[in-house]
C-alpha cells in the first residue's frame, strides 16, 4: 500500500500519543489547524487540548515550555514551523536542552523531541527555506536526525522519544508529498547511516531532501557505466563514520551532496573525515555539491539554480572520472 511521508509523520505522532500518556505535542498551529504541513491533522480531536497544544507565536517560549515539561517527567514533541524560525529558540536548545545533563553532572536530562521543517523548493523565499542542519549538528548534547524515507519518517520518532537526551528531527518540505509502497511501518534505528544503493565506482553521500535527487543521479550515471553507491546519512549527529568510510574505501571516490551552504557545511565535515580516515584509499579528491551561498531566492528559476540538482550531481561525479561535462 502506498503511504506518503506526511501520513507516516502523522501516524508516528498518533501512535506516540496513543501509546504513552507522557507524550504531548505542542507548537504553532499543531492543534486546530492540523499543522503547517497537515502532519497533525485530527490529533486534537483524538487526544484533546491537554495533549495537543496550540502555542503562542514564540519559539523561545514554547521550546522553553517543552524543556520544562521534559524535566518534569513528560515526553514533549515540540514542532517548530520552519528551521529559520528555530533561530529564535537557539538559546533554549543550545544553552539549556543540550547542556543541562553536562552542567548537572548527570543529575538532569532533557528528553525532548524538536521537529522542524527544513529546506527549499516550495518558493517560500529566504526566511522559510534554508537548510540549517549543520548548525545543529555542531552542538554536543543533542542527537540530530534527518528522515529521508517514508519508513524513517515514521520509524525515527519512537526511538527519539525513548532517548533520554534531546533529539532534533529535520523533515524536508519537499518530502511530505512523496510516497512509497510500505507493508509495515515500525520503529527504526537512529544511530546508523544506510546504504540506499550499492555500487562500486563512487560513493554519493547525502541526507534528507537531497536523497531523491542523488538516487536519480545514480540511476542516470549507471547508463553511462558509472556504478554509484548512495549513502543516506540519516543521523547527522553523531555521524556514522564507519558506514561512510567503509563505502569510500570500497569505491575510492566520494561526492557529498548537501543542500546547506558550502562553507561550514556537513559536506565540509564529511570531506574532512574522509580525508582523515580514508585518504590513501582515494583515487580522486572528494567533491561537494551544495547550495549557492545566497539567501534563498523566491523566483522559481532562481531557487532551482541555487539548489543542488540531479544534473549538478552528475557533473560532479563525471569530473572525478576525467569527464568535466
């Protein structure tokens, strides 16, 4: 049966609220409106306003409330409408949620899950469209995950809620309408990367909304005789070095596809780790395909030009084999 990414997120939220009375969902428009991307539609009717809470328009405030709830025994899921707006709550996330276990010598933990939409492709312009996952992946004390498949959109929430420390879940806006045939949705691991396509000539490393484009590029390159392995990071902090390096040692080439800006990106971090851990296995320098370093444009043709696209990935891979076209 075909299931959409949006439905998988909705069902994960529903099942979490049903299975654990400590779970509460809060955020802007999550209740009566059903969520900005309709992921929580109907949950207010099913579980009531004590469990599904619309909040004022203050990310600093409602993320702080979620932290307080977590400290007092609840398992809050806090939805931030878009990653850009999460900057208003950085103090709560970085200086409180991520730090309390360490500052208290392990006496306190903050089992909060913060969900947020990320990424571009929907013409929402520069204040709603950026990929700031690398900012959060920089922070000790939190786990950062990026479900790129329907299975992960459902399966990552339960283990995130079971984690005694904060977990940030990034849901790419371009994925909500994607769907796939799924027999059973179940909780999944949130500690390892996944090889989504096996190959022998080059490793393509990506995450989140860039996975479909990367798989398309791999399929196109296969027609030209280049066999690509595609690694979906899934977990952005801590990175699964073992899976990344094992793949690069096998293929001897790597291209990192990252919708974030190139400077200070996860692509930069992964490139550094590949150079540290698999330098002598490389037959070519590591290549990166990232977003152009501009605030995300509104105009569709400019937005598309700014983002990693399948054609750009194909070109980057071909350049590793001496074909710049």
